[in-house]
C-alpha cells in the first residue's frame, strides 16, 4: 500500500511540474508576464546562441521521442515501476523544458513585425493553437497521457485499460491535432525575432520527424484501423484548407 501511495504522490507531483512548465511555455513563447522569455534575457554572440539553443532543443527532442518508443518502454519498465513509466516521461520532459527556459539565449534581430489588426489576428491564431493542443489531449485521455490514470489505477488495484482506437472531433480533421496546435502557437506571432524563428523551425523539424515514429507505433498497435484512418485523414493540414499534404508515412 505504501508503494502505491508513493507512486500516486510521484504521479501527481510530476503532473504539477508539467502543468507549471506548460503554463510557462505559453508565457515564454508569447513574451508574457515572465522575466525570462524567448526574446528577453541574457544574450550571447550569434554563434554561441545558435549552438546552445540548438542543443537545448535537440536534447528535448531526442528524449521526448526516444522515451515514447515501445522498445524503450519495455526496457525502462525493468528499472521503474510500470505505473510510474508515463509520469517519469512527463517529469523528465518537463524538466528539460525548464532547462531550455533557463539556458535559452535570445537572438533579438527582427524577422517580421506587424501591428494593428494583423497583429491581433496572429495573436488570436497563437491562442487558438494552444487551445487546440490542450483540447486534443482531453479528447483522447488527458489523464492517461500525463500519467495520472496509471498511478490512480495502481492505487485502486485496477487492471490496465488499453486505449481503444477512436477519432473524436479534432481527430476527424487531422491525425495529430496536438502537434497542429503547437505549430500554430509557435509560428503565429506579430513580432518574429531570429531566436523565435530558430525555435519554431527546429521544433517544427522535430514534430515532422517525431510524428513519423509515432505513426509507425500506432500502425503496430491498431493495425488496419489506423491504416484506413491514415488514408482518410491528413496528418497536420486540415483538408478543408485546400492544401495538398504530402504524407511520406502513407
């Protein structure tokens, strides 16, 4: 019983770290209310800033994608309890985000700046992106995604419940609405600096690579159901926009 309670406390603590880091990410990207953001903080020379920022994003990308792979999970759960596997993934991802916030080097040269209604439109798109991303986690199972359901099930001695294949609401428009939301949030800004552009470009590259690995895992997990879903629904660009999306994974 003590072990199950410890797992529950660990899972809740990991979720709180995620919640705070995600809230700070919104402020970091938008330069809202925080003393250190994507464009505010100690500056370095251009080359050191590009190197440091690139390494920070690279470490996050490798961890975030690598620890999500089934092969890694099978190995990892020999070391950590299966009930805490997802919470540990969430905690490490959140701590790496915090490291990025702390060590990020702004590059403040302006790439574009708009004012008036175009600025308001871009800010609205950015907030819609955050809303789409967050909403998409609840459409599937927010608490399973961030490790809370696993530790609560362990406390109750409930059997693990495999997720059925389902495509609610946003998942009928694109296969990865969470990633679409993040892309909107990262790119839609009335003032794009070189540092912000670097962040958006590298995170976009990571997302485009990461979803390929995720798709392979989903095909393995759900088989023909997911293959048919891939044929019907685009990966990231909604079909109603009239954009032809090339999907190498299809």
